[in-house]
C-alpha cells in the first residue's frame, strides 16, 4: 500500500513522527523536492512476522 503526500513545504517533521511511532513499518521516498511542490511516496512495509 502506498500513499502519496503533496505539500507546499518539506514534510520532514512528518517523517520524524513516522520514524518515532512506526519504525520499520514504512518506506519514505521523495518524488519531488520543491521548491514549490513536495511529493513523497509513503509505503507500508509488510509485516513478515
């Protein structure tokens, strides 16, 4: 499952929140890095347990 986030600024604080609360359960990939539009693909990593 992938969610695409589109924002008008770097969503780095959201990355840190995901990392703190969901370590190992997501992948974060920048698709566009500004300066006007930031796009990030956030993918859920399958539980292999």
